């Protein structure tokens, strides 16, 4: 269900929400995320895979390490990171395909374009945890989609979209229950506030992040 959009030929920013049924299918898979051996492993569990979507059908691409240039990611730039693939069970679920269908349509991503997907659980254990340690940033892709599947026992964590690195938030929202934003990573910056557990023990935020570079 699309809840809002702002879209021109070169300016993409759309908001939407997955169905409640899709959220219920996707949520349990976050309970099986493996340990993360990199710097953000103190507060993020992660899986990472790559796919293409052609005529609504997902094709799982071979495993590949993930790396971002230090000029883009000052927190973990130039570090080659290898993560476990997303589980086959969730890949086969139609709810998982729905992520890509929204992303492809909203961001005008052509068939057969590689789409990377990160499955993340960001957790706060007794203290606050950074959701976006990079601050207000871009990810170095043409298009990105951020899907917040669920929030549990946390406060904070609002996701913001900015017109520039030093600009105030154009949009700021506590995304939850399958709400998502798809945007042009060249035109917009994004950030997120830290999270804290409500009862002082532990809370978490479950997110899928999809990224793609357009075929020119």
C-alpha cells in the first residue's frame, strides 16, 4: 500500500507499507541472524545476498563480499566484509519477493539489474545503540530502499531523509510494521536516531535494506 510519494524523472522519494501478512511472514527470520564479526557487530546482526528480478521472478546471484569506499562509509570503509546468505526458506516466501517488486517499480529499476539486500537486526542491550553510525549519509548507490519490519521494546530509531548532509530532516518517522522508504541516493541523504531499550534490558529493530545501481 503506497502512503505517499514525491517522484519526478530524476527525483525519487516514495513511502509505502507492506501488507500485515507479509510482515508476519518476514518477522520470524530475523530471529536466526548470525553473529556479525565486524565493527558494527556490537549492535547489528546481518545477512547479505544479491538478486535480480525479471518479470516478477527472483534469481539468487552467487555470493559476493560487500565493501564500501572509505569516502562513503567513514565507519567501515575499505573493509571487505563477507556475510552469510539470507536463508532459503525466506527467499522462497512471496513476502520476500514483495520487497523487490515495490523497490523495482518505485525506483524504476530495470529487469536483470543486480539488487543487493541486507537483512539487519539492530539491538540495544542495556544502553543506546547507533542505528546509523555514519550519521547523515549516502550509501553510494543509485537507489536504496529501507524497510522496517518491526520494532520491539525500543524508543528512538526514527529514520530521516535530508536534502543535504547539513540540511534539516525533510521526513522523520518511527518506521514500523513494514513501513518503508525508497529514494534516489544521489539526490537525498538519510540518517537514523540511536535506539534505547524501553525497560533497560534489550530491544531491537529489524530492517531490510535494498540497494541498486541502474543500468545506463
